[in-house]
């Protein structure tokens, strides 16, 4: 296949390019040329700002392509620009969306038919925790309008693994490697759910090879936090109730990544239903491999702004001390 990746040098886009190349496909990248400009120097690259008419004009003479993969669309106006520009140049438009499109996620499990989020003002372009999911819904709609019957919508959960600069998942293997007593949220059964970026990327390329269209949830199996900490090699863990953590101002998802309060109390545990994706070939590598490779990348990649939002050692020690004091 001839593939055009919108993005292609940051995290998922990077791994999509690697997976496509490894499977023998021809890959062209379209991006601003600012992130990882040294990557994929042997590939054709088109540079422009996709947010503007002038920026996407570089696509006028591009193609044809068998498929486009859009990894960086967050507002519908921007997705419309690229999708309209490419609708005569490609057969399939693959849009990377999010499980956040579901109105009731993560409070309840959702399959691809779940109720979607809405937004009062569809022209809003400020992406926040409140607008993110609904804007992704509108982005999906633009992809489907430009490619009727030929849009492939991928709705991942939390994507983790090497090259992730968000600090969301890497906190846990990094924290365990530092040693000492580790604060963990809830109980050993507190549910976590995430997907290795390499599993997601390789599966997405295979879907395109098979001519798949429609929407697919794409998340990993739900696991208890103890399984993650065991895979990281944790030896001394203290579980602190979610209510106490919230009382002490420990923020979920940020200071303690992957943790979403209250899921253990829900009948379905907030798991994303990925049975459709699994039936279409989505498979998962061992958790130990994701942990080891993420930690190896973290150790080999010093980053100036890393760990600015994660739970600090000082706050962790303070919360642990307060928790133990009230237990006596």
C-alpha cells in the first residue's frame, strides 16, 4: 500500500510509520517538520501546517494513496481541511479518535454503539478535558463526510510505551525502579486499562491492509494495579484509599497516572469493550515487555520538562505518613 501519515514523527505516528515500513508499505509523511525532523530521513516528507488552507496546499500535488492515517486531528475544522483535500487522492481515511467520544465513558463500559458526547458550540477549538471527547466526535464526522463508506475510525484508550513523552504510564516503572515505599491508589484490585503503542500501530496497519472501515475501540485488557506493579518489580506498596487521596489533593490521571477514581465501584469497572477489535485481530504483547521497554526508553531519553506534573517524592512521603497516622 501507499500510505500518507498526517504526523508520523511523534509517538503513535512514529510507530505507525515503523509498522508500515516493516510490513513493506510505501510511506509518505505530512507534518510541520518541527518534531523529530531527523526521523525517517529516507522517506518522502511534505511539510505544512495542517491548520491552514495554505498549509494543506502542499497536498495538491501529492498522491495517489491507498490510505491516509490522521494521527493529529483534534478539532473538526482542521480535520475537514485535510479530509476534503485528500478525498480524491486516497481510498480510505483512517482517523485516530479516542474512547473519550463516549458520553458515559468511563463511568460505564462502552462498545462502538455507545452514546456519543455532544458539545453546545461546535465551533469551539479550545481542547480541554470537557471539550476533547465531543470535538473528537465532530472530527470523526468530518472524516466520514469526506470519505463516505471508506472511513476507518480507531478509538484508543490510554496509549503507552516507548517514545511517550506524556509521563502518564512511564511514572509507574520509573517510580518502582527508584525503590522505597510506593504509594498506590485504592486497593490491589483498582482497575487500570491501557494499550501498548506498538500493538495499536501494527494492528491499525493490518486493518488497512484488509480494507476495514467503520469504528473500532482499541484498548488493552483491564488489569488490577497490582498486576502492573508486579510487572514493574514492586516490593513495598502501600495502598491508600481513593477518598483519602482526593482529600489530600492527589490528582488522578496526572500525579498518579492511569488511575481513574471510582471505577472499582462500577459493575463493569469502566472497561472499554474491545471485542470487535479483538475479533479483527487486535492482540497484546506481554505486560512485562511494555514495562521493560518503556523504562529502557525513559532511562535513555533525558527530557527537560519530564515529570513536572507527576507526584513528587515529597508529596508521596507526606501522604503516606498521614495515611499511616490515621490507621493507628
